[in-house]
């Protein structure tokens, strides 16, 4: 692949959180940069300066290099040796692959959970939904997405599949960016909350088929609007 045509100026995030000096730096840098890429604070096509990142995070070049390598493995940055590191465009094929994986897994998870309803789980799901509603009202989209992930993570945890959630998350960077692009659309956040309520209600009521039905509708929402998302953000998606 040929290097992109970009300006000589390298861009870095406007703000980064402080690192915990009692923990390894590279995983923290990775998580912060990944979060900024998913939230589109670092949009597709943005060039990143390793030196500037090292200065801003207050670390040597090694943690920055290691973090960027992990981001490259997830397809979230493209590294052109001796030239540039650039936030990748959203790969629609990888987004579709992640959707397929997640749907296959979560359809089985909600079926299993609905066969043995658990009041404590349902209470946790409803609490996550309540937080989403609050964030939706004030347009706090990053916090809304965090609560969305919390809802789904609780499903995996309740099914004793936490390691699989880690795998799913590592494959979901492109679909998550599509969802972030779609989230400000009128009624989208409200639709997500409504679907979550229906899924939680079906699990609580011991209705596996209904839980699967509502989950399938929920997970398919963004990809069903792909043409509209591409029309609004043509420079963010690959061909």
C-alpha cells in the first residue's frame, strides 16, 4: 500500500489522561489512544507524531511504539515506516466481520441467560440502561457508548464468557467507529435504549426467542444504515 498524502505537520490529541506510574505505560497509552480513535477525537486519516505523543504522555518512545503496534494489529492505525503513522479509515469489511462474530456469540448468550433468569443480572442491566438514558438526554455520547458496552459486557460476564468479551472487543474497533458516527442521528440513542430494555425484559421473563429477536434487531441497526453513514462521512470509510 502506498503512503497517504498528508501534510508534514503531525497531529496529537488535545488532551490525554494521566498515566498510573505504578502500572506499565504501554497498555495505558494503548487504551487511551484506542478510546480517542473509537470516539473519533482522533478521526480517520489523522497523522500521529510519535515524538509528540511521547512528550504528551510523558513517556519514552518505547511505550508509544508498543501501543501503536497493538493499534495496528486491530487495524486502527496504519504505520508507514520512515514516513508516518496515520489513523486508519473505517474498514467496512472488518466491521461486518465483527458484527457477524458478535451476533453469533450474543444470540447464544442471551438464549442461555433467558433459560435461567437471574434477578441480580436483570437489575444490573437495568442500571446500565438507566445510565444510558441519562447520557442520551444530555448528548454525552462517549459516556453513552461506555454504558452500552457495560450492558453487553454484563451479558458475557453472567454467561461466564469474559475472555470472549475481550476477544470481541479487540475485533470491534471498526464497527464501534461506525456506531459512533451513527449515534448522533435523531432517535438512534433512544432506539438503543429501547432495544436494551426489550432484551433485559425478555431475559427476565424467561423468553429466549424474544431475547434473540430483539438482540438481532439491536445489533443490525448501524450496518442497515451504512449507505447513509457513508454519504455523510465519505472520507472516513474505505471503498
